[in-house]
C-alpha cells in the first residue's frame, strides 16, 4: 500500500544564488524516482540580494498542491544563513536543515554572525556547510549550491545515479568542464554526511 504522507522541501536564499535552479533539479530527480512532485512558484525578490524561497512537495500518491504548512517540511535547504533562520519554522521537529555558512552581509541590519550561527546550531537536525571553503578547494566559485544539494540528497529517496544524471543534463549546454565541476561539488556535499537516508 502506498504511503500517503506528503513530504515537503523548502529552498531559500537571496536573488542570484540559484534557489530556482536547485528547486528544478530536486523536482526532476523526484519525478524520475517515480514520485509525484510539485513545485511552488518562487516567492520573493528574484533580483540579486532579495529574499527568495521555493517549495517542493512529493509523495507516492498524487498531489493537489505544492504548498507546505508551517512545521511540516522534512528538509530546508538554505543558501544563506539568515534566510535559513527566516524559514526554519517551516521544518518538522525531526526535519533536516542544510545551510551554507556564507552570509550575504550587505543586507541592511544584518545581525552579528555569531548569533546567527548559534541559533542555527541550536536547531535539531542542522547541518552547516562551509561552502566558501569548499568553493576554494574545488576551484569553483559557484560550488556552494551543488554542495548543499549533495548533502541534502542523503535525506531524500533518490538514487545517486539519478541525481548525477539530472545534474549532468542541467549543465550539459555549458560544457563538460562546468558539468564536472558541479558533479564534484555535489559529491563533496554527499561526502559530508555519513549516514545514508533513502537511497
């Protein structure tokens, strides 16, 4: 018998970080895994610097809406630490928070980073990633989003081969080097989580 529960993923960041691209990769990977999946529209300011978030719902049974209620998301993928705090109330108590430590501190009124990190570390199921360091080590300035996706992939019922296929197709038009760099970033993120959930 199918599991009727609706699972939810929230992706957030600021304009220009690639939240929409990540949401589309997640949606396609879930669909290729024979799951019913829907994505909400991106909410917020899509221009560089504005707060943005998207929601993806999936289930073994057909869905009627991509909207997640507060406290019901299984996973929050945050490309920016302050944005993670903005949406952390969306998480279930047993959910996972995968968040970049790299701040966009040019936003007005940004609180002290130590306070932001302390609040994030207090969240049960929080996984903080030093995406800036990863980008340096991989020599790929935009590695952060794919590294976060790699870590988050360990908490989703999608096979690694499926993720790699979707990512490869996503970046195919940009050439083999860009594709390989993104796959390396994805692998680096997966390697940060020891336990495998799902596939």
